[in-house]
C-alpha cells in the first residue's frame, strides 16, 4: 500500500495488509502497519481514549491515561465477563505518539502513530504475547479483524457489536494458518 493512497469508499478489508509475526518458543511478536487517511489526533482518539476504544476494540472500563495508569478492557463481542475482561497497566504513554497497554491475556499492545503529511497517519502496531501457536493464529486473526473495525470507526461507522459474528475471524484465521 502506498502513502497518500485514496481510501475513500473502499471496504476496510482492502486497506489492511496482513500482519506479520515472529516467534521465539511460546513468545510471539505480531506487527501491522496501517496507513490511515485521518489526522493523528483522530487516530489517537480512537486508540487511546475510553470514548474511542469501544467503536472498534473494547470498552475501557478503567483507563488512567498516564504511564503506569490502570487499564481494564472489556471485549464487547461476548457476554461472558470472565472471558471478556482483561486488566493491566499503561506501560508507555506519549500523547499523540505512543499508547501501550500491557494486559493479562494479550500481553503488550503498542500503538505508535506517525504524521503523514497534514491529514494522514501511519499506525504501527506491535503485540507481544505468550502462548502456543494456536493462540498466535487466533490473535493474528483477531487483531486483523479489529483493525477493519478501526478503519470503519474512523470513517464514522463504529462497530455495532450486536452484529458481530465469527465468520470474518474464521476466514482470517484460516488465511493466517497457511501463511509462511
């Protein structure tokens, strides 16, 4: 994908290139680069505020926007709080540049934003997690699916969680399972 590309009217799945991963035993590092046609302030509001997160990722039941602050994310695609709620801390915080959450299930989730011209943002996302290869594939598919929701939310179409189902996630997981 090239910078400055016109994404107007395109489906979010056309914008998100597959994530990459590398593993060292049961430790996995997942990475995406998203080039978004929105200013940094708008992307920051989506990835680093309790108001923006529910539109594409999870409700932020606790969110202390500072280094060391507590964070509790509750995934909205399941009604079971035992499965849906994950807590941790903000482990890096530089407003409009870096938001990093380290939470119990998903490990370290780092959002790094870079200005592209006056109206674009490159979002570099890294997730460091521990688990078996099946969990790695689940997370690759899950983050990819959520980034589609992020693109839609930034375009003014936040996710209606009542419509969520596993179909897209299953297709993405199958695709990641056959990638080298």
